[in-house]
């Protein structure tokens, strides 16, 4: 399936472009006031477009960080550099205004001149920024850049925060009038996580119907967590593509390790996780670790067995695949699973219906009366084991949290409830309320002291 992308979501877009290692990502992080893009001295760290919200003088806008712009990339359209260049040009086309970043230390070079010419033909408002002007004495380096036919240059130091207030004022001056764009809606955040090269970026591109993330056969192409808004059936979502997560012992390159750490951290700001597997391999140990991380982070999860089209025809049976996964990984047998192909689109027509179902469970309200009926039925079917020779009693339950749902059960000896019985109760309650794909949290507490009417009510606590 292909969903219609709404990259600006009603908020004006500011694209940041320039040569590799000019300091675009450092500037991006300054503008959005967060470390959202990876920064390193190695040129070419940023490859995909990275989007994050920013605000200044009461105006909200989206900043888009792009990969380094290289002149020679046009010669071979199949190279990674050429695809990064294409992404940069797309970002300019979709933006309301552009920041063109130069490197004061490197001076004006042919790539800068070509970029100035391209931006002039785009018809978009452009602010020309000379970065790495760390002190007033270095402002003499600006003279070189006027040779490109630029009327106004903004000297900044992204590393030290110098000149940023004037830059923010310049951005706001370029934005379209307030009445021309409606306020955007953040939407449900879906983190696409998994091992390297299982097809996460291909999946993102298929869902968007556009090559927003660069896809190559080389593992580790994606390094940053990339937020992309879209709408499906009138509902807003934000897809977050992430770097592949290897076992730590196999992560040798510092940038890849940084990207993997950022991918894990992405779960903290996501609502649901789409855990991508390679259908030709099944669920590996590392896949199981990633799914466990999503669960431990309290996020809803859906398993996507990608590359389904590459599974041999005699083994391409979804029911058999699910049964084999449940037998091999019983801890994740309760997670919803779709067999899909990012290459052909097979199976993806069901994805957002399943996402909506998991989202409802993630935000579920469990009525107290129904919850206690479910608890009583579970106790009648299987009583809790005794503690210290005395029968354990479960008095009542109430919902104490949402997103994910949390239930507190008041018991006579909460510390004595074994993990196995807690898992049993969790499964029964989750099944009763159809809490599909979410980590229901069960907390046991001692019953508070009761007096008067409350004491008489609690004498009716059920027991087995």
C-alpha cells in the first residue's frame, strides 16, 4: 500500500542544505534545541532527510537536515552520493524556505557555487549561512563567499551558539504568513526497529509511496532516527525510521554504534514499535532482544516479517510461519504478526488496521466492575498459591495507568505472589479486554486499611 505523505502537516518547512561536513547537523540540533541528528567530524554522516519541529518568536516550523551536497554525484546515478544529492533536491522542492550552509574554514569552492545557482532557480527564499565563524575576528572570512553573487551572509558558529538569534529571526522573516498554513497534529508515533538490512527503510518508502529514506544493500545505511509525518484514512501518524540494532559485540564502527543507541532511545518517544524481521530467517535471537526492549519500554508492538516475497513458495504459508514462531519464541506468541513485502507491498494493506487495533489497546480504559469480574473469574479458574502456609487472597483490582495499561491488584501478601501466577493473571486480563500487542503491567499491593463502610464492603472480597 502507499499512504499519502503530508510532510509539513500544515507547518512550514525549512530545509538545511550544504556540502558534507559544513556543520548542517550541528546547526539543525541547535535550531530544534535537541540532539536529533548525529554529529561527527567524518563527512557524509547524514544521508537521509531528518525532520524535527522548532519554534521562534511564536512561529512553529519544521527543520529538515539533509545529506551533504556533492557536485560529482550526478555522474553515476546509482551511487550513494547521487541518491543523497537527490534527497537534498527533493527537500528543497518540498520546503517553504532554505538555509544554505557554507564552511568558513574551507572557503568558497565549486560545489558551493553550483548549489547557489540551483537554489536561485528554485524560486524559494534562501538564507545563506557561513558556519564556523567562532569569533568576530573570523568574520573576515565572509568576503570570499560574496563572490558567488550573494547579497547577504549570516555568520554563525553552530558549535558555540554564536549568531543563532539573528539566524532564527531571518528564518521567521522567510516563513509564509500565519494564515496560509494550519497548525499540524503530531499523530501516533510508530518506530520502525530491527536488525540491519531487514528492510526498514524500504518499508518506510513503500508506506510513503516515495523514496524518503535511502536504501542500499549495504547494512548500516540509515544512521539517524528519521521522523516522517503521514496520514492514512484521515488519521495522522509519524513514522520513525531507525538505524539497525546489532549485538554490541558486532558493532565496530562508532557511527553505527551511535545510530543503534539512538534507535533504542527512539522507543522512549514512540507510541508503538513495528519490529521488522527477515521472513527468510525467522525470528533470530537479536530480533527477540529488540522485541523485548520494546516491551520493556512499555510500547505496543507489531511484528512485521518482511521479504515475504523471497520465501520459497513451498514455505510461504503465514499460518505455518506464525505457528513456528510461537513454538520457537513463546514469549512473543501473543504479539500480532504480519507477513509483508516492502518490495511488492504484499500484506501491507492490513498494517494500519492492525495499528489502530493495537493503539486502542494501548490507550484502553478498563472499567473497574468488569476488571474485577475478570479477576474473580481468573481466581476461580486457578487459585493463587498459598504464602507461609496460609491461602493468599486477592481483594480487588483497579486500573492505575494507561499507555500502556497498568492494573493494581490489592492482595493479602503481595510480595508472595509468584511470577508465574502474575503472568497467568496478566494473560487472562489481556485476553478478556483484547489488549492485543501491548505490555499489560500488573502491580500487587497490600490492601489499605479500611474502616466503617469501606471495611464492610471489603469483607465481600472473593477468595478460593
